[in-house]
C-alpha cells in the first residue's frame, strides 16, 4: 500500500493496468533492495506463497525469479464441485504466474489451470500434491478412536466459498445458516 497509491482493490488488473507501471516498478526496486537483507536475516532457500494472484506478491516473485530463488505457490482453491473448477480458476486469476512451481490439490484443478492458458503456467510448473494434513483424516490405517475425535475446522467466508462446494440452493442456505450459528 506504500507503493500502489491508486487504490488497487483487485488482483485481476495487476498485470493489465499499465497506469500502475511506475508504482509497480518502485515496489519492485524496494523488494529487490530488501531481498538480500531479508535472506541474510532469515536464511531461507525458497519462498512459499498461498496463492498466485495476490498483487502484493507479484514483484517479490519477480525478484525471486531474477535472483534464482524458488517462489513456490500452494494454490488453495482446489476444493470445489469439479464441474465448476474452470469457473473457479477464471475467478481467481490475474492472467499471469511468475512463480517457479504451483502446487495444487488435485488433477481437475491442474487441468482447469492449464485449460484457461494463464501466462507462465504450463504442465512442468504445476504439480498435484493433495491436501496438506487432510490425508491423515481419511487414511484408514491412522483413523483410530484418538484421531476420530479430532475436528478439522476450515474457516472461510461462506458466501464466497460454499457456492463452489454445493450446487443445491436449499443445502447452500442450510450450510450458510449453520456456519453463521
């Protein structure tokens, strides 16, 4: 926010709005100067992000690419009704991927990402890894009475996300009500 003064509120215009170019360049220069100090203090070998569209990570990803430090993205948007993956991918895209690798939950989300032809995404850059920590809860060998009493809580805004999980409108309203309660 110190560099993007024009009030950029959408990740979707970051790479297409040329009026932001000078501001993006200033932010890039800052990230590039800050990067060696950050690396020295923290001592990392790679950067892991939670999504590829966050506009505030685009210049950092460019710096990583320049400095040959892997910028790995865990694309968290892969739990949905499979018929809606392409719609989901189009919704959460800024039409460019700068990172080294994108890790996704499943083959259908990988297929959807490749089908919409996002610049920077190709077969070699996308790997399916499954859902972190979820395997444990579905693996019969580890599902003992101790683990069956555990609760997995997924927190998100129901109106944004449930529409990708549930197609039945009545069930959707029921889930939203239960989530609110």
